C-alpha cells in the first residue's frame, strides 16, 4: 500500500468515527430538538434514544397511556386529528439536569380532537414543557402545559 492510500484511509476512518460519536453523544438540547421533531413528524422510533422506557409525563393528554410506549401510541392519534403538524422550539433554558422549553405548535384540525370534530381550520398554540434528564442524558420526567383553549377558540369550538 502506498503512504497516500494509508493517509486517505486513516482520514476516512477518523471522519467516520467522529460522525458516529456525534450521533451517540447528543447534548440534552439536541435530544429535545429531536424529541419535538419526532413528535411533529410522527417518527416515534426516534423516541427510544431520547426518553426512558418508564418515562413519566405529568398530566398526560386524554387517551395517552403511561411510559414511552404509551407516548409512542399517542402520537399517531394526534396526527390523525391534526394534519401538517409542526412543532417549533422558541426557547430552551437549561439549569442542572432540567431544560424548560417554550414552543409553538400548529397545524390544520382535520379529525376529532378534544371532543370537536375536524373543522379544517388552521391553528397556532403555545406550550411550555419542563424536562428532567438522568445521568445518561435521557429524559425521565416531563411536566407539560399546552394552550388548548387557544386551539379550541381558533377552530371555532368556543368563542373568545
């Protein structure tokens, strides 16, 4: 083998190792970006690398079962009711093992949600989530609050 080939091959292996290590060592904030992206796109398998199996969410949504598997089952139900769901992170504040996320979610109300049949109307609402991480960088507990009153008002279910 030539020295040039060995140098190129070694460089290739180094780049490959750096790419793999970067995927395995996501920061907490990167994990949360992936969390909201997975929810927005309905890509529930990504959650296996973000939240622990016995994840606790306080005040779960109607119809949401416990743990990661319950959340993974809930997300497709949301997508059946809201087409073109988009979740945008507005701000993240980190303190110790906790990150608070202020976000906006939007979409078109196309199916039954919160007792209201699909209206075809678009909406934008806000959410605040408090995520707690374990020593492995995985989310083990979340407190959340979505502005469902804004959703109901915008789809015409209540006056405002």
